[in-house]
C-alpha cells in the first residue's frame, strides 16, 4: 500500500519518462536487442531509452536506483535473477532487495526471462523487488516458469512483454491491470490451439495493484469543482474535473463513507459526472478524483440530515417486440422502464412521461403508471410505445427522459436505447466461422494472421473448422512498378515481412451482412510504403453457412485513389503460402478457365486449397512460386521487383514441377485509378 501511495501521490517527475532496457544474447544469432528496440520504438518523443548490453550487477542496480519509470530485461533467468547466455548474472535477488530508489522512484519492471516470477518460491526475484520497503518495484510482470522465444523473430514471451507498453503508452490503457490484460487479449485466440501460447499466458503474471494508474508522462494537476455538502438519503452528486483550464474526459470520481457509501463514476467529455449517493447518517464523505497522468485529489464533503424523502431513478428497460427484444428501424415496440425508489420514504401516485430528443423517434403512448413505490421498491409500470423511423441509422443511440411525478416530488432520470445493432468495437483480427471452414481476416493487408510465421494473432484458414490451419501466411499485394509494390507478405530476406499496408479503419461486423451470414469490413492504406500514393483499400469479407457455399470465404477489395496524381498500370493480387501437409510434399496447379490457383499434397487431392479470382473474369497471373528459387535465397528472394513481376505475369509457372515448398499468386490488372476515383 505504501508503495502504491508513494508512486501515485508523490513521484519524482524526472524519472517517469525513462526506460531501462538491458539485453543479452538469447539464442545463436539472435539477441534481446530486438525486443529492446521494439519497446524503444513505442515510447514517444521526450522519453529517454537506455539500451545496454549485458550490464554488470552493480550497473543494473545503480540504474534502478537512479530512477527509471519502466524496465524490461531481455535476458535469461531463474528464480534468483537475470543472466547472460554464458550464465553471468546481471541482476539478482540480493540486488533487488538492496535497492534504495525510494518511494518516489519505484520502477515497473517486466521480463521475458525464465522463472524469475516463480512466486511459489518466496525468495524469487519478483517477490524480492516487491518486498523491498526502501525501493525496488511498485509492480512487476515476470514468468513463473519457462519463457518461450522463436528466433529469428520475437516469441510469445517477448510479445506479451511488448504489448504491455503498447497498451499503456499508445492505447491509453493507463491502469496497470488493464494494460497487462489487454496485452494478453491480443493473442487470446492463439491459446485455443497452440500450447506454447497457452503456457505463456498462464506463465506471465502481474505482481502489483491492478487498479493502479501507470505514469506515461509528467503528471498534471486536477481541479475538482463540487458541492461542499450532500443530504442524507438519496441525492445526485454533481462534480466537474479540469486540468490546465480544460475539462478532463474519463476521470474517476469516487465517494466513500464507511458502511454507507462506496461508489465511483467517470466524467464524460465535458468533464462532468453525476453520481447517485445515499448516506444514511450525518458525517463526512471522502471524495477522490484521479485521471491518466494526473495527480489525484482527495477532499471531503459533509452529509447533513434532512427529513426522509423518496428519490426515483431509472434502473432498467425491457423491449417487447415479439422478436429480438431490440428497437429496430421501422419498428414499433412496447417499452417497459423499471424505476427504483432509492430514497428513504414512499412515493405515491407515481406516473412517468417518456420524452425523447431524436427526429427518428416517435412515442405513440408516452405515459405509464407506477402506483405507490415504498423506499427501496422497484416497479416496471405499464408499457410505453415507441416507434423508430425506417431511415433511423442502425446502431444510433437515442437518449430518453422519463419525467416522473408523484405527490411527494418530481424527477427526470435519463435512459439510453440503441436503434438496431449497437456499433461493435473495432479489431485488428476477426475470424469468419459460420460455414464449414474458418478464416481470419485482418485490417493490416494480410489475410490469415497479422504477421508471419503463423503463430501470431489469427487462426489461419481451417477446413474443417476443427482442423489445423492449412494456410501458413497470405497477403494482398498492389503495385505498378518495382518502386511501388504495397504488401504485407514476406520481405527480403523472407524471414522478415513488409508493412506497407497500414490500418485506416479497424475490422467491424456489418449487420445485416447484405450477403451471406457473416460480414466484416475494414479499410487499409499504403502509408507504410516509402513512396505512398494515398491509395485506400476498403476490404469486405463474407462467409455463409448455406449448403454448397459453406466451404469458402469471399474477400472483396475496393481500391480508391485518394491522392493528387493518377495511379496507372496497377496490378492487384494475393500471395498465399499454403502448407497442406509437410511442405516438402506440396504441389501447386492453375486452372485458367476457373481462374483458380490451388495447392494439394502429392499423395492426393483431398484436401485441395487455393485462391479463386471472382471478378474480373480475367487474370494477369496464376502462378506457382517455388520457395527454393523465389523465397529462400536471402539475397534475391521476395524483392519488390520480383513481386511486381509475379503480379504482372512476367514470372509465371502454372504448375509445380516437383514436390516441395510452394506458394501461389493470383492477380488481376492492369487498371488505372484517376484522382479521387475507385
């Protein structure tokens, strides 16, 4: 508790934007500098990133004492510390226990090292850091068993560590436990069918207060405007939170009175918050306000005694439409609004009148009778009738006010309803699974996984659904010359991959889908290319469970030129690396009539997987790609010049000529995109 209070209330502001990133050699030809560089790439301008190779124990300890807000150790480990590949210790339990960085410079440390977080051993490194009363860490995240790497790329343990920084710095998940959990959520699907990921999920644990805010910048001051008193019984507590003269969105405001009140709520964009409080006796309520990168404010308000009185709030809604229990465009429904008397006296002859502020809503029956509501009672009353216009935007939110009157007073609680399906949160990867197969779509240009090799986010392409993926990696590609090819396929060397496509709008479920039973939409652009042309691709993907159409997914790419110059002579295609079985026995074949490029094992045609061009009714290329010639050579393989020649058909091999590792390319073009036209 003392550590959390010291960290949150009185930090040394000079140490917050500093990251200590020690690293060692991890595997032959692969070092921890990769993960250190990745974390350093996440920290924003103004941060100091100290990367150091194999520091001595004293150097590591001195760095922590001098003050670093965060630290990641890319090292080997056991319960007693961090080590080089040769077994030399760079930081041990004794060093952690002897840290003197104080309560104002407590570090948040994480590591992909093995066993350093083995909390079953009460003398392990993570425990030593936390138990140090004179400094050490305010929180740490380490592995209780082995960490796992996958050289020459970052492995699961490294990625879980990196995602923590990604979420608390770049994605505003500023509470410690939320950032830790969301970093795991990115890879949650992989735990279902990859045991190494499942291991790493259970292995990588947080030691610290999950509700603690994490500093990512020098903290500012909060100004809280609030009443100096509240009455006993139920009432509304209204507060405003600002910093630097501007309202603070998402600040938490909490109130506490022992045995009577313990509640909190967040401010909205105007900095205001309304909280229902109900102290039963006179006294004082403790008020606390805190927000991202803001020092908390603690104050108190007095509760004074008043005569018992009712206080009516809206507690819930129920829609009876004889179907899906939601208000859809063009529909009239019976709406029941449940009211609750949070006061300490009865309300008699209670009547509600429903009002709205939307041009898309009418209320044919706007009144409901609730009768007598004793203190603590709830009542659903009789129905209201509500109609949504046929042109109401699906997913739009409508605010209603229920004007409640009684013999004892009146109240105006508000409630929100969605018209149609509420908007779904966006995602980078989503999986189609309504048919007999499943396919992961991404908002990055790749099709099956977000990155190769195929152990990252995504489930690949599986047929049947319970089977392992037969698609190792795949990507859309677009280009018109060796100097302009945009893709997320293998790079040069093929152990890397290109990131020319960048997310513009996340994947979202489209409902109703229009075609099929499941539809996702996203938008990507070419902003990751060295010479972008402001090309945007709107991607729609579909799947159905209709018999005869349930063994494939459809991807539609609408390509737009948002730039100031025409983009002429473009080709578009899909590169796909299928592994139907062991890649040494794969074969590939083209069907130029059906415009398909498929792969199978040499032993038989079941299963056969591939890519088919649906539109246009022509192709630029249908080609097998021999890995021995076009993928594995480190000096010449997978260059943009080579990819462009596959896209335009200069390199074309319709069928494989031996059993080996193969990929395929199916492309269309050329086509011209005038300015601002698809």
